[in-house]
C-alpha cells in the first residue's frame, strides 16, 4: 500500500490475495444546478486510484498526503479521463480521504442552462482494471440519469430532459 | 407410481396457471442439495458423515544460496469413506508457476494505449504469453509407494497428480507413499504469489514465506467426489485434515516460524531465547521480545554457512506453512480465552516493519483470538503467528503473512497503521474460516472470505471504538449493489467466475451477515446460530447448504427469502415511500357517533388519534424489514420495526396503516442506513433533500475561514 516502486504495484495487480483490495467501482456524480453551476464529485477507493495513476504516469502518489503536487496530479488524471460536453471553467475544488480507504475529489464548473443533451466520456481506472465499472449519475432538479462505464463502453450521449 | 401422479399433477397445475412460483418467500428446496445420511436437513453433519485423513512426515531444505526448496515426504492416506477409491489425487500448486501453465494462458488483457516503460513491463510480464518465463513448478524426483504394490505409476495433469492404484483402496484401509521434489522459489515482488521470497537488495538478504511447498492430498467427500478442479490462481484450496511432522533445514542464523509446536527448541534456540519464551508464556498484557531488533540487526550483517534443523509437529491441521529469515525480530505473548487453553500470539518481522509491528501485530493477533473464539469456538491450536511480508496478506493454519512497512525514518501514517492491523486481523481470522471450519475454497470463496470478513469487522470494532472498517456496515456495500446488474454475479458463483471478487466474495456476504444479525434476526438469535454452525463444522467440511440450514434450524427464523435474495440473486435493496395518506379524528366524526360505549372505551376514543396509510414500493427487488421512523410535531420520535414478511404476499408493493396519538410531522424509512438501501432520496415524507458530499465539503471548507476571508478581505 505504501509502495514506491512502480513494478511492485504492477505485480500487485496480477496477484490475488486473501485480503482483497481491488474494489473496481467508482462513482461520479454530476449535479447541474438551475443557476448554471455544476458540482462534480468523484468517489474512488483510494488504493485503486493510486495504482491506476502510478501505472499510467509512473508517479507514485499517496492521496492522504496534503501537497499541491498531489492535487495537480489528481486534477490532470481526472481531466484526462473524464469529459462532459458543454461544461466550462471546470475547477479543481479539493479532496477528502477517509481511513476506510474511500476517497473523494471535487470539481466545480459552469454550464449553459439551455443545454439538455450532454456527451459524457469516462475512462477512469478502466485501463488498469479489467472489471472496473464507473457509475455516473447526472442530476438536474428531480431528474436523475445513471450511466455505467466499462472498458468497452466509454461514451454516452444523454438527454437530461428525456 | 405416486411420484408419477404428483409430477403429472404439477405439470397440469403449471399448464393451468401458466406461471411459475416466483414469490420471494418460496422455500429454497430447489437450490439446496437433498439432505442425506452425510448432511442433515438441520444443517448438521449426518450420522454417516465421514472425512478422509492425510498425515505427512516432511523433510524440507531451504537453500538460501540458490533460493530453492528441496523436499521429501511420506504421506499416509486413510480412506474413511464408504467407497473403494480407484485412484488418489494430489495437488501440485507450485505448477501454476510452471513454464506454460494455464494460469497465464487464460489471462485476458488488452494492449495499453500508454507507451511508457511501466506499462510495457507490466503488459509483457502479465499477458505476454511466452515472453516472461520463470522456471517454477514442482520438479518431482520420486513418487513411490511404501505400502507394497499399491501403485506403479502416476499421472500429472497440470496442477493435479493422480496415483494410479493397482487395486482400489478399500473403505477403512490406508496407503503410504513417498514423494521427493524440488522447486525454485518465486520472487513475490517480481511475479507475485501467495508465498515466495522477498529480496532486500541493499544488504543482500532474503525473507522467505513458504507455502504450498509440498504435494498435498485433495479432498474426497460426499459432495464433490475428488475436489480436483485445477488451480488457476484465484479459487483457493480444499484440504483434508491430518497430522504433520516437519523438519525444516535452514541456514543456522535464520529464525524459523511455522505451523505447529516447536519440538527441539534446545537445539535451535539460545538459552536466552528459551527463557524469554518462557516469560512470554506467562505474560498476558504486553508482547515479550524473544529476538530484539538490536539482535536481529546484528545477525543480518553476516551469513552463516552452517545449517540448523527445526522440528515442528502439528495435530489436526489441514495444511502447513513456514517463514524463515535472518532478519526476523520475534515477539510473543499469552492470551487467555473463555473455555479454552491459553494460546500464544506471536509475530516475526524485519526491522523495516518497526515500530509499527512491535506496537500492533501481536496485540492484533490476541484481539482476533479473543473475538473470534467468543463468536465461534475456543481457538484449538497452541499458537497464532503473524509474519511481516511486504505487500501480501495470506493465511495458513497457525501462521499468516501480512503487509505493513514503515518509512525509512520509522514513521508511519494512520493509513498504513490501520491497513496493517486490518490485514493481521483478517488473516489470523482465517484460522477459523477455512482452516478449522474447513469449507471448500476452490468452489466457494465467500464461505471463508465472507464469514471471515464479517467477524473481522466485529474484531476491528472491539480492537478500537470507531475503527475505520472498510467492510461490514450496511451503507458501505451500496455502491457495489447499485451497480450495473450485468457486472454483478450472485454470491453463489464459483470462485473462478466471480466478477468484482472483493465486493462479491468479501464485502457483500460480510455485510449480508452483519445486516442479518443487526437488522433481521437480532444479535442473540444470530450469534447462537452462527456459533452452532462453527461448533458443528469445526474440523469438518461444510457446504453452503449446511450453513444456510444451520442458521435457520438453530434460530427458528425462516431465512430462505434472505439467502435466496442476497446469495442467489444480484437484486439490491431500494424500498421507497411511495405515498402517504393522512386522516385524523375529525375525518371520522360521523362513524364515531355510531359506536356504542363499549366500543368507544375499547378503542380509547376519548383521546385524539391520527391515521396514516403508507404505501411502500420495492424497487430494488430485495425484500427487507421496514424501519419506519415517525417524527411528531412536538419533536419526539418513534420507530416502527416491521419484519420482512410484510412482503410475503405481494413482493413489490405493500400498504400499511399506522394509528398514532400525536400528529406526525415527517416520516423516514431506514433513517440510520441499516438495510443497504441504494437510493435514500425516496425514503422520506415529505421529500427531503439530503446534502451531497460536495455541499458538505464546501460548508466544511467555508467554516475554516472567517467571513472576511470568505469575501476576499
Ligand atoms: Zn481472506
């Protein structure tokens, strides 16, 4: 869990152990407010995310460490793997780590309130874990749309008014 | 004849009605094996229950120069079954690492879009069939019978070996044979594995955690025949019980930790070590160091050229494993347990684990023994060991290998600390499931991982109040349960075919049991039945049906609906308050007038009353108890607990009338998140907006600043 050597983490991905750490589920929540504000919440299992980032970038981060470099790596990773059309000014807001290994990353953004159709791309962790599933909720008012992203299903077009 | 008529009649009935019984409360008869003389309908072992026995005498040499294991074993196999056995099957687990093993062949993968070195290395090693080859696997040098004429030939089928008996082994007879072998020890840090070596480059030293190191007998029983399903890497083991006498020859400066009692301590330990060990046997509050860090650091500076042989005996175990290194610090303490003998809790770790390990490992072992023995049976073995092994967690009888290392400067974060305590509790807990309550892991991962993870949760909470447990509480399984159904296997799925292994075989069954205990049955009924299961099946081979049946039979609670829903389907819990209709005394003015005095008195109609009809909708599919909390206008609260059987006639919608003395302001369904309801936005009347995570975060951040900072001044 505290491994600095990328190769070691690579191996961890292929071994199965008695105490299993891989959870393979992330939850993304996109809250579209009537006033044009957007709240984005990404919920991960901390060590899954660390492993994915290390595999992809070669940089070992610890999400419980408070430093700006970790913030910027997280921001870049998420922006690389998550995209929603019509969003502007996506800003990294912060993160929260819990000792039960749940980990949250928050962004805020703006959107054009006249839009109802969105293209969503979510490839978070998908390259690292074969069984990864990214559940994504889009909420506006009382409407909720739920999408499920997998290796062979990384793009959706969703109409929030339908 | 009668049977035929019944069958014809039932066909007729189905034809007429045109539908199958899909009621969620229909009994589980179609899913569970028919009870018989080996396994009863009550879930207990039957009057003709039997199991096989395999006894081993093993001599094993650990070659620290070549990182190689060389072994000889004499196996005595006793056929307690009523069946003549025409052949015997053994497991050659090391063969998963043999050149060209199926484990790698059946691994799937895609070429990564990333072209960096790490990904390339990973891709080639993991999926590159024929590219990265380690010369692993058992090299058998002798397979010979000792019992005259028992067999002349054997057949190796990948990870399994068949001894081709000349004549069947009769019930009650035994056969004795000798096997000799060697294998190269895998570098765990390079190619993975539940056991193997870790190399410390700076000082050129090894830490060995050695398991599946000898050909092991397969289980033969009434359920599977021979359990000889190939070992592909994930579905773990099925092993018969037996007695072990093992001689381990290792470099003379190594400390060896192993399953069983050390029989020759005078030959392998110093006088000081022996007297410290004696002191530890009488010390119940704190671990006593038998090899100190200072001593270990001195020993690891040089390398002995001589060897020592350590002798261990273990009775009634299903397996044997050991660890060996000149780097080991060793501590131990005694643990008292109710209704059982004192037990030794021990830890072996290199300096890289300290100070975390000297503070927590042995204490976590002791807590595990105390909690598990309270809920199951007294720990029956003389000791329980936790060995520090980077990166893994893996269990064997009396010994397990657990991760958790400190930074070079000896510091560690809370995250590392809790990760380490969690793994120690989990792996030591495996002594009970599956080492003692010996289920078939090759077939059912959840039977040991799920039950173990459930008790791990109770142990963590006893180790420390509000321990940050990862699995157990109902709300922590919600994300998994509400996922895409196409990606969720029922718990009752063979180990090799499970999607989302950790959630499916660890998290969901553990949570299901915790919910069953806290929300469905109540602690008293659950604990009695769970303990009964452990008592009945300790040192035996239980199946899922034996567990399901015992939990019902011992508690008097019909749980068929619960097992069916949680273990045989991938339904989830989402129950909603669909509609609420309110009436009060005024609405019944006319009717009230018509009641006579006796009726009025019986109904206490001089007081006010308010009537509420709540329509509940079952959206997720799983039927669950309804936990309904009323908040009255005066601010007080009352909880109604309605058993799941409310759904017994209609599974998807029910209405219920509540008569209250006070006017209700709001109604909440499952307000304390005890049922794993995946959508709580439909659990409130009137509808309530639950603040989102990000809103709570923004508020928390804002509170850190003064108003002037917030407005930018
Ligand atoms: Zn386990």
